[in-house]
């Protein structure tokens, strides 16, 4: 099953849209997904971050507060 489109953006509790560098981080995430990469280099922290696709393929939340966890409930 494909990752639902509404799960591509991180939950605001995991990455606040007001965070400096937010747009750059989302662009890096989107590029990694397009390229089929499991990780991307985060311009905010300098760390490697798993993509939502990678986490979706895992099939469950590991409770480690991953930025792009697609299993975190979204605000309505």
C-alpha cells in the first residue's frame, strides 16, 4: 500500500512549520523521496533523517519520535 499523500509532511509536533529552515528540510525530504533514497541530510540539524516512505514501509511506529513518522495522528 502506498504512503497517503497527507503523511508526507511531518506532524507539527515533530517539526513546527515556524522552525527556521522548515521549507529547506521539506524540499530535501521531497527530493529524497523522488530519488528513492531512504534518508536525507537535514539542513536544520545536519543529521541524517529517515523519509516518510522508509518509515511507512516499516509498517509501524517505533515510538522514537521520528520527524516524518506517518503513523502519528494528524490534527484535523
